[in-house]
């Protein structure tokens, strides 16, 4: 599916929120985007979580080439 940047980032966000994980290869194929574009979208999501939802963060598991949405309570400033 061809998407613009906003739609692509929202698709990735939705996938992380619903399943808690996102396989890079699946996202590249579904959104029909390059690896570099995917990296930029993930960066946008990390910035979003850092600024608006600091209780969560996106982490990468290299061995599974998968991104996960995890609780990041220790990163929150009180």
C-alpha cells in the first residue's frame, strides 16, 4: 500500500499499540517504503513517545529484526 509520511507513521504506531511489536520486513513490504524511510518513521515514533508518552518507548531487537513497544517507567522524571 502506498502511503504518505503521516499515514505510514500512523500505521506503524497502530501496529505497535495493538500487538506491541513490529517486524521491520513486514512493515517495509506493507508500506512499500525503503529501509531509510522506515528508520525515519521509527525515529518520529521515538520522538513522539519521548515527548508525549514517556511511560513507553520503542526498542529494537537485532536478533529478531523487530521493534517492541515497552514500558519505560524508569525514564520518567518525577
